[in-house]
């Protein structure tokens, strides 16, 4: 569930912030992205991972923070790698969660 929240909310919020407020651009093979959009992507991805894990699992708070940080960082890096389609990105995030042995 967290991986789909990350890829829908984080991608949409990053696009909106990048378009309207982005000033510092960097280029990828897919086109230009903004630093502001990437930072918003990370923040939204972190919250999209953290909230469901806290609410629907019994994982400790420190572990939850680490899992959410790793998922957000991985999602941000995968978003900057434009050659992967969105379902593949969601699958990679789901495999990361499955490796922990928890149903997040």
C-alpha cells in the first residue's frame, strides 16, 4: 500500500511544485527536473510511507522512521531514473517491503 501512495502522491506533488515554484533545474535523459520538486517528492514519499506503517503495523517507532527514510530515498532515486516504468518502480518498492518480512 505504501508504495502506491508514494508513487501517486509524491510524483503528483513534485510535478506541481516543480512547475510552479521550481527555480533550480537539473537535466535528466527525460528532460529537466527541479531541486524543489525532488525535495517535495522526498518529503511526500517519506510521509506516505511513515503514516501507514505507524497506523497499521506494530513495528517500533525507530524502525518505522528508518524504513520510511529508506523507502523515500529509494523512491526519489528511482524517480530520477526515468527509463523505468512506474509499475516496475512500484514493484521494486514492494520487494523492499517484502524483504523486511512485514506487510506494510
